C-alpha cells in the first residue's frame, strides 16, 4: 500500500482547498474524487473569497451588481450592491480548476468511489476506495492506501462522517434542486444578466426561497426545502413561469441535500476531520456555501498539518473551534432570520418590505462581501432592531 500524510476524500471546493493547502506545506497528499457530478448551486461567491483564496477573475462567468427581492404579492425591491459585486461561477469549471491547482501544488489526484475506513496491523488508518475499469462498475477494483490523517470532504451525506464521527446523523438539511437554462439573448422585465433574483413565496418553498442567478450564457433557476413532501421540481416549474422563463431551453437538472447547521463534532478523536458540507457549513437563510466550504477546507488542512507534526488528536478539534469563533455568530443570526421570516407568506411579505431600508441594504452587503457582522455603524443596528420589531409585531406598514 502507498502511504500518504493526508488523504482527502471529496474534490469539491472544501476538499480541493484542503488538498492544496496541505500539499503546499510539503505534506504528501492524495485527493480522492468521484468524477462526473456537479452539485446544484447558484454559484455565488463574494469578493473576499477571491482575495483570500487567490481566485482569478477569469473564472467568473458573471458579476451581479444588484439583487432583487420578490415578495409573495410580487413586490420587487432592487438592492444595488454599492462598491462591490456578487461573483458567479460555473461549478464544474470552478471545482476542476481548484482540483488542478491542488495537483500543481503536489497533491496526487485519484478518481474513485470511497468505500470505507479500516486500520492495518500497526494501527495506521487505511482508506479503501473503488476504481472503475473500462466496463465501469462491472470491473471495479478496490484500492487501499494508508494515511496519517483523513479529511472527509465528501458532501452533505458524508460517508466518512457516517462511519467514524459521533453525531454525524444529527445534521439538518435543505434539499435543493435547480435547472441550468440557456439565458435569453436580451435582458427582459424578469431577467437581467447583472442581477440576482430571490423569490420569497410559499408556493416556491415553504421554508427557503427560489432563485434566478445569471451565469453569462446560462442561468441557474432553483429552490430548496427541508419538507421532503414538497415537490421541488414542480416548484421550479412555477418559478420559471413567474420569471418568464418557461420556454428557455433546459441544459441540465441537478439535485442534492444541502446542510444548514454545523455538526456538533468535526473529528473522530483519532485521525479524521471533516470539512465543507460534510461538516455542515452552509449558511442558514442564504444557503451560501462556497466561501464557507473553502474556509473549512483550509482550517481542516491546518488542523491536519498540526496533527501530523504532533500526533495529538486534540489538534484536529481546532478546525471547528476556529470556524465557529469567526463565523458562529453570523450563522446564529442567519438561523434566527430563517426561523422568523420564512415561516409563512405574511412574514415573507414583511421581510421583503424591510429590504427597502437603506440601513438594511448597506449592512447586509457589507456583511456578505466581508463575511463578518459589521460593527462600524452601531446606530444603524439599533434602527434595524426597532424596525424588525415593528414588522414582527405588525406595527409597520408593508
């Protein structure tokens, strides 16, 4: 068997970033990725991600400079993104670029299906995975490699987490579905190539939202819900009708679970640590995940580097501790927002009305672009608090 310092299971933004970071630091790294699948995702990334992770602007297929919030009663609130933008990427191209960067840093890429974790006679962790032959599954062979540390970045239904991490079955999920459509040749009343549209309607999602995000020549039109009895595909059909996109050519359809709460534990206490969707790091209310996945990948890599050097399992706990220290409060606030404002159409109507407020607009996009709660305008926070209370109590006009 081959030996590696780190084996990363999963080649999405979290796994590819973890492999890149660990390989850059001189560790021997295997990046194991199951090929041929693109996660359903709006593809939105903030400027801070571009800066923090050295992402070239050539990967952007669109720049959104405005967000439109659309209420159940079809009230439309345009929020200009002053002094910034929302970058849009195509996940198949973006993810592959990240994997290639990891390989350029020294990580060994392997396409295969993760099977299980074992231990050899010396107690070293063994990763077992299947590699398909020319006839696919019919002649798949099992391979084994040894690892001093394993990073599980294999998605919301992480098999790595399920096998070895206590509490992995306690995750909360939204099930997301989107369709990639061909963009209209010209802007329309309901589609603008530099605007992200967000629909807050119970008919499109009882507990989340629907979206229309531009991707240059294509667009992502989708929705999500934690209600397993809610038909996401039918809801996307209604969303296409509402957005004037019923006749737009459909290029592909994708669906997957998306976590909405960090898992209570990201390590197994021995030699495994989680990252990205496997760890549950997708923001509540917004569903944003790419930035948090890449940060989680970096933190998992740094924890693995410390563990390989020291042999102390306590070093693996640092990934979750550091993530929550920096972003735990943001996740808590967004979780409250989703709980209060997404419960019914009456509250959704009030939520969209709140979005007219200039204080709300500025603080929201400051927080989005910089990934932190903005404290530089305390009086704006006070004003927003009282406005929120007025809307919750029904004292404010919609």
